């Protein structure tokens, strides 16, 4: 790609970008949320036309008007949000996107091909399943197979690991290595330094729409890449100050909760949480974390057991009542449940808080206060938007996350229930958020932190409970020597 530029409403998403991919290499495209990675790749995939610049394949200038044309040039792309039809089976989805689908008995011939590919790349794939029955990892594999079947020499993966569990990430990496061994090129988009260092041969760093640098991964390190990406030094290991914990804030007694499908997903869980404490819940997602968080914050009914805040029983009371008692919640699916997509940024910045005195003038909202508050969040969290008078649905996922986080933690809650708060955030925002959680802790808040990221757990938590299939395997102090076994306990293979 030569001198590619693209802007939206006067914002330069890509500015004068040169990018080369060589055959047989895995190229990392690294950059914070909003750096312009997806835009650049959408141009290569033919979804957008550049304002200026040129694309060449094997030295020949080409014009890619749409994704169908990019496929004929051997370019495939797996988007961050999958584009499969939920009610169709795997095989039907593949047949729909396949350029050579035969008219008669299409499923039979395609199934043969899929089986052949699955074997070659060591996939496991049940082609009869409907897409809605598949995990994120399986859906991603369907997208990858689709691209490979269409003859993709160059496969673009847009933040492929952001939707996967740690185990699925390992499987994806194995698939990528296999593809490379077979001569495919891959452009791997990520904002996670460890992954880039682990998987890529070379890395190109974007910052605010421009190339900030590039390097062979052999000759660079995380620190240097982070500096290129953020434009300053980033602290990876924040020191957690020793604090004596204060009085009890949250108390959970013998909690039992049922999930959507009617199964019990939280089984007799009990624990206390104190002032000046971060209590972590470590576990692979899907082991009852979401339901536990929802039960505490009033979104999901509690079958039996008791939740108390500052000695007050709040079991099965409304989310608003629980919020008014000092509990804030950063939900797991924040994009789906944390925002009103059609409303402006400033409306979303005070959702649930609009009744607070400081935001109201008699019966009306005090918009200048609301906007001031929104600007503060946008500023502190570096939400990338051209204006706070923008509908929130126009923001990228990472930026929506930042706004919701800013909203939920800005009020100094007594208890913050945070589900995977750094999921989908770039390093700069992650650093800010982690520091902020420690700041809240120092100011006397309690934090209940749900995370799959062990590094994060080790860095932030005073105590950690490991959850597996709805039960606590153990509750450990951070100085417990068994702390290092958390990984094993998360897999259910060890109980203390
Ligand atoms: N379709 C679009 N309309 C308006 N602005 C857009 C559009 N797509 C991307 N942008 C803006 O372009 C910039 C780069 O976005 P993007 O390429 O998605 O970044 P990344 O993938 O690195 O997170 C952001 O400021 C984003 O808001
Ligand atoms: Mg993107």
C-alpha cells in the first residue's frame, strides 16, 4: 500500500500510509483504539476507497472496488464482529460465501472441501451446527475456512483474539502458524503487545492514523513497541501499595443463582469484601461470573442466599436501589447493556445518574453540567470522537468501553463491580484504568474485579477467589504461595 490516506468528516483515519507484506510472513498491525487499523484494512479489502494512494500486488497497481474483487486478488478478511448468518448452519454459511458454489448438491461438494481443510489445519468443525450454537472461537474458524476456501493468499485478521478464551487463543495461534508454514501471508491486528511479540515476524505501528514505526519482532521489545504506539513510556507493573483493609462493605452468604437455561450457575458462594480492598474473581469466562455479578447488582434474581451492603440487606432489590446504596457496575457486555446507542455521548455519560442533583435544574437536566462532566470523561479516558454531540453508536467499540468505564468509576462508588474492565482496551487506557482502580481502593472503595487476565489479577488484587463451574475452588491472599496455582485451579484441576 503506497501513500494511502482516508478521512471521515475531516478526521484523518489514515494519513500517508505505506505498508508492505511479504510472502510467507505474519505482519502485526499494532495501534491503540482508533489508530486507524481497521480503516486501513477495510481499504485493502475493498470495503472503503482511499482518498488517495495506491495498492499494488506483485508490483502491479490494482483497484479494489469491493470485497468480491479483493477475493479474486487472493485477499481475505475476518472482521472483529463476525458476519455470519446466525440461523444458518456452518455449511450453509460457507456455501453462501463461496465463489465456486455449484448449483446442484452444493452442500455435498463443499462439505468435502471443508473436511479436507479442517484436516489440513487441524480444525475441529461440526458443519451441521447452526452458527448460533457455536462459540466465538468456532465462528471465527468458520470465517477463516471461508476465506481459505476462496483462495486467500493474504488473510487479514482484525483483532481476532479479543473475542476468544485463553485456550481458543492458543488454538488460533497454532492455526496461524500452520497457515504461514503453508505459504500464506497474514496481517494480524492487535493492541496486545505479548501476542504481537509471540506471533509476528514483523510489526508496523499506527498512531493517530499515521505510521509511528516498524520493527522485526526479533529486534524489539514490548517497551519499545508500547512507546511507539502510545507516544510515551508505559508502566507495565504498577506497584500496589500495602493498605490495611477497612470495615466490611459487601457480604455474600450462601448465594445460589440460576442461569438463562434454567441450570444453577452460582453454587453456594460466600465471601466478604472490605474497604480499601480489591477482591478478584479469576476464572475462564462462562463459569458463573456474569450471573454472580448480575445477582449482586440486581439484574438477575437470587434463588437463595443473602447480599448485604454496609450491613443493609439488598437481596433481590432493584438495580436503581442497589446503585443508590453505593454500588456501581461495569457490565461484561457493556456495548449491549451499558449504552443507549441512539443517544448522544453526553446522554450516555450520565445514564442511571441523570437523577443526581448536580445534573438537574429543577425538573430538567442541567445540560451545561452534563456536558462538562462528559468532556471530563472524554478527556481523562482519551475517548476518540470528534464531538460529544455525536451519537454513541458512531464510536468504535474500544471508545464506547472507555466512556462507560469513565461513567461508572467517576462517582467514587463504595463498591465497584467490574467485569473484565480492561477487555478491549488499548495499553494506554488499560494502564489508566488499573491505576484508577488502585486509586479508588486507596480512597476507601472496594472493588470486585472479574478477570480472565492473570497478570491483571496478580497486579491488582489483595485477595482472589477462583471460580470453576459456579463454585469457588479457593480464596487466596495475594501473598499466599499457592497463588501461582491459580491457572490450574481455573481449569478445575485443583482445589484447596
Ligand atoms: N465509517 C466511519 N465513519 C466515521 N468515522 C470513522 C469510520 N470508520 C472509522 N472512523 C474513525 O476513524 C478513526 C480510525 O478508526 P479505526 O480504523 O476503526 O481504528 P482502529 O481499528 O485502529 O481502532 C477513528 O477516529 C474512527 O472514529
Ligand atoms: Mg479496529
